[in-house]
């Protein structure tokens, strides 16, 4: 996990390139330790017409998929969380809608 977070932080420019093709407008990764186990949690705002990471020719996405296979617990069943409050500047929201329509 440390290695993956290091790659992401050192290769931010490449990460931003892949966000465009995925229509990922906001992505944040949070890290926590519970009972000695490390966990990552993602928060994202993504459009509907984005391309899947598995179809990418970008090197950073190939590296992402390698780490994904090593780190993701396929037995984990995520809890379906319903957003109760979400705030964003109207200008930012409008820009996201414009980008999503492209």
C-alpha cells in the first residue's frame, strides 16, 4: 500500500491524465489503520460516460491494475452508503455538468 500511494503522489501529472478519460472530476483516497490493518477508502465524483480503467493504454493505469490485483480484498462487501448532505459551489457543479456532456 505504501508503494502504491508513493506512485500516485510522485506521478500526479499522469494520474490527472487518466481522470479525464474516466470522467473522474474529484478523487480522494483516505487511509486508516484499524486493529493493525491498513485500509484505503475512496471518495469520487464521476460522470456517467467515462472509460473504464481496464481499457486504458496509459502506463499509470496498467500500474494501477497491478496494485489493484495485489491489494483489493475481493471478499469485502461494501456497505451501500446513501449521501445525506453534499455541498459544492454552483459554478463548480455547472462546470462538472459541462464536462460530463462532452
